[in-house]
C-alpha cells in the first residue's frame, strides 16, 4: 500500500490511490464494480428511472453501501432533500462504519447549524485515523472528503486555526 508520493504524511496512516483498495474492502466483484461505475454519474441527474434502478440495486446488494449512497444522491439531485436525508440515515444505521454516510450526516448538521452534534459523527479529535483507530490505510477520496467536511465544520465554528491545519494537510 503506497503512501502519498512526495508528501510526508503528518498523520499515522497511509493514503491509497487505487480503487482496488475500496473494492477489496467491501468485497466487490467485477460485475458489481461495473454497475457502480455505470450508475454513479447517473445518480447526480436525479432521474426517476435512476432512482428506481438504485432501489432495485439496493435490494439486490444490501451489503454494498455505495448503492444506498447513490440513492441518497439521486433524491438530492431530484430536489427531495427529506428523502435524501432519510436514505442517508438508513444507510448509516445499516452500515455504521461507512464513512461517506457519516460525512453526509455531518454536512447536514453543519448546514443546519447543529455544530454540537458533529463531533459525535466525526470524532472528538476530528482526525480520520482517530475515528477509525483499527485502520492503517484510507482511500484518497475518503481522506479528502473527511477533511473537507472538518474544514467546513471548523470554519462554521470560527476556528480558523484548526481549519487551516486540515487545509494544509
């Protein structure tokens, strides 16, 4: 597992750039990976046909959190924020360690000025490796989304120093 090339990692984990890391982590077959790749850009369009397809995929592959996440995205894109938030809460209940669901929930709390609840989602120290102490590696997308969310949190909380620390990383 390669570390970020040319950069010293200030935290105690490796950053992985290969999609194989995520596929292996969730035990995703090549067949399912193709479906994930196909449906992902469609989710952002919010079409009814995509939402129906995502419902079918969620039922067919209940252990794969990506389809539920994309369903939440599709509802958001369709303008149904309540349904999007409901799907994300269900995703978080069904897959409590799925980082993207936590980040979606945290951003919802930040957007609604419920900052006091964010550390319950992202961890008291607001560092990804502290939230997941049993992991020694994270995919680059997980890291970038996590720290983008913590930056938003610290900016909203008027803690520029902590936001800048994460921005530098």
